[in-house]
C-alpha cells in the first residue's frame, strides 16, 4: 500500500494541536484521516476504526495513557507516534515499552508531520520484521528440540543410529502427510504414556 493511502487516526484532546496535525497530514497528501478528541475507550475505538497508523498528541502522558498504548500495541500491532510537550527518561522508556514507535518531545509543527509519520511507519515495520523473525526462530528451536527428543527415544528404545531415527521420523511424517514435528510430538506423547 502506498504511504499516501494510509488510514491515519489522530488523537488529541486539544483542538488547536489536533488541527495542526490534521493540516500537516493533508498538506503531505494524506487524506484518509480520522480524528478523536479523547483517549478514552481507545482499544475499542481503534478496533472499530482499524487505522494503519496512530498519531497521539499529549501534553504530558499519564501512566493510564501509557497503559492504554501498551494495550493498543499488543492488540492491534500498528505504528504509533506520540507527540508530547515535555518528558523525562522514565516516561520515554515506558512509552517505548508500550509499543510507541516514535516519541516526539516538543515537535508538533505542521511541516514535521510527514517525515515523522514516515519514520514511525519505517521503524514499526523494521521492529515488526525483527519480532516476526524472533518468533520464527523460537518456534524452529522449539520444534528442533522436540525432534531431537524423539530421535533420542528411538535411538535408545530401538537401538537405532541418529540418522536411522531421523529417517524413520521423516518417512513416517511423509507417509502420514504430517509435519515432522507433529510425528515427533506424537512419539514423545506415546512414549510418556507407556513409560508410566
């Protein structure tokens, strides 16, 4: 999707700042912009609106708002840029932990909206790729441990070599149309059941 087609949600309780963000987005060529003037019931409203990017402008983010951002980022996994008037190190860290992709202190200027939006989306995409790779790596490692355990059971119980045990697991998976890890899990479950 081209960035100009992004569906953007702007949240700001101050009408003047809300107007600055909205004008900056429209000048930058973003026309699918929805605005909210309150951060209450945010998760439900975001689910209903289903935006591609969320821009939230706050004078000073409270713990409650940061907790809502955490819920939002976990629930919808969208790029979030937070504009604040003032901040401290603990609040910045809490915002980043909450899944905020960009945390901009005293940076609400119409001409800065587009580069900040682009950076927010790029940073979110990079982080999301890393998160996906990490999840895939963890899953592969877990599956490998299961296969290794199943091979160990076959080697010990049937006196097979490691290659023979792997070959039997693989052959069984292919003949049953299952994934190797599923066959290995079945073998482990059966072995545990019979062991007791």
